[in-house]
C-alpha cells in the first residue's frame, strides 16, 4: 500500500516538474523558439484553437519564426492572436502564404521582468510538488493503523527526500532559464 502511495506521488510530482518546465519554455528569451507560441489560442471561426492545430511553426533564424497555416483563411486570425499576445512584443507580417514573426531585441529591464515571471512559475511548480507531498502524507497517515507507525515514519522520510529531489529539478531548470534570459 505504501508503494502505491509512493508511485502515485512520484508520478504526480513528475507531472508538476514537467508543467513547470513547459511554463519556462513559453517565456521568451533572446532567441526565437517555436515553443513560445505553443500555448497560443487563436479565435478560429469563433472557437479558441491552439496554434499548433492551425499551423506549423519553425525557426527561420535566431530572431524570427516562420508560421505556415494549414488553412490560408486563418492567417488574419493567427496574426491578430500573435499581436494580442502579452510579453511577445512582435508584429507579424504575411506574404499570403506564410507569417513571419521577427522578435525585437530584449532590453535589460525586459529581461529582468521575464526572470520574475520565470521565478513565479518555478514557485508554482514547487507549490504543486509540495501539495502532492501533503496529499501523499495524508494517505500515509491514514495507513498507520494497517501497516504500523514505524513503516509510515520511514515512508514519510522517503517522501521528504523525493520531494526535495523534485524541487531541486525545478530549481536547476530555473537556473538554466535565468542564465538563458540574462545572456545578451
């Protein structure tokens, strides 16, 4: 039973770390990256639709993205969604077949703002991992009468070590993203 609680906790903590890393990827750095537009919702015939379902996104060069819509009728909607996207600051242009998005250079002030956003997302990830720990601890406490207090105490120590390991993964990813953001 303790193993089941551990397996579930480990799986949920892994998902929390992955979600934090995905959140980091959507924050713009000095380089163009297709993942910047991964979560962009486009109003496509009145329905919010994720951009990856409407177009392919690729790097054209270090500071620009190339978006090739599957339906040319969606070009204006995609352009508008990109213009309305906060924290991007890009003005897309199209030639009738593809949309080009050139990202402006980041100022030092803007880089610091992005670092704050990334730190907030890292904290959200840490909170998610701690919530999983709390939930697993409650499940272990409920098992005390069935498996014994010593086994539960040992399991709680292992749970703390597991929690620390996942929080360190988030912190390492945060350090890497901060370094990437501050790189000129």
